[in-house]
């Protein structure tokens, strides 16, 4: 019985280095990689397509309204403009938990446009009337807030809305042919319009600095109205009016570099 303590000491001496070696191997903790987040300033570019279901709508004095009613003057032209958009954006994001708040400003060149004409020859073909119209949105800019939720750490789903502005132009004319024996008038009007925009998007973090996004926006910039009479002043009380609303939709893809 007196030999047991001695055996215990021998066992401790033999196994002690093994336990110590095991502890020494397991002790180091591997360092964690950098935490990827959305907070920060970014700049980028975008390209896309825009479209609208609006038209240049004609009205005017009783004589013009009568001509529209009998089909001599078009009631509306330049329906459903569409075309490319492309530009740049910049913004800043703040992330708290799974939520991301931000503000973004962008401006893009646009060619959301349509033009056409209608020629009529009522009353036996004498003095046919040609009605023409065109509408163009030349550029579109926005300043928007963004509120998003990170579906995954690298995938952001967001809604957005705010101020919209753009450069718009409308041209229209009503002319009897040949050589204006009757009413002949026309006007080109351009304006910088302001309104609102709202939409949604999906943004993916490719790396700690680069993201790619897909975005949809609806915009409403108000309208341009025109009123004009005969170019030669032969019918001082006769006039034509037009009204064109500039509202539509755009979809675009883009890339951002986050600092």
C-alpha cells in the first residue's frame, strides 16, 4: 500500500507533459477576418431604360375643338415615349444592425422621346391639315433617401424616394397645306421641371469596396402646357392648346465604389 503514492507521482510525471502539450496546441485563437459593412461614402455609375404612357394632348378654342371632334386635328400625338438613360450617383450609408439608412443623389442624361404626325384631308381633300407633336425628357436627376434591410450581410433590399427634376421639351404644330391657306401655328417649349420619385432596389456587395445594384424608379415631374395662334395673325381669336405630362418609369443597373 505504501507504493501507491509513488506510482501516482510517476503517472503524473509521465502524463503531465502530454496534457501541457495538448493545452499549448489548443490555446491560440485564430484571428477573425475584417467585418464587412455598408456604412460609408460611395460613388458610381448607372445605365438603363425609361418609358412613359403619356402623350401630347390637343385642345383649344371652339373651332379647334370642332376640328378635333371631326378628326381633322389630332386629339393626341407622340404617345408612349421611351429611351435610354445613363449617368452617375453618389451617396452615404449608415448601418445599424440589419438596417441601412442612406441618402443618394444622381443625375443622368436621357432620351425618353417620341414624335409623330397626322395628316387629314376631309371635305373632298381641300386644305388638308397636318398635326405634329414631339416630347423629350433630356435629363433626369434625383435626391433621395434610402431605407434598406440586409437579407444577408452582402445583400441589401431597399426602398427609396425623394425629389426629382428634369429637362423637358415639347413641340407641336397645326398647319393647313399647301402654303398655309388656313390656320398655321406651332410652338416649341422647354422647361426644367421638379417633382417626386419613389422606387426600390437590390444591391449586392461584391467586395468590401464594390457593389452592384438593380433599381426601379417611378417619377412625376408635372407638365408643360402650350397655347398659340396663327403664325401670320390672320385668325386673332383662334388658338390651339396642348398639355403634356412628364411622368414615367426607369429601370437601371449600376455599380458603386465604397470608400
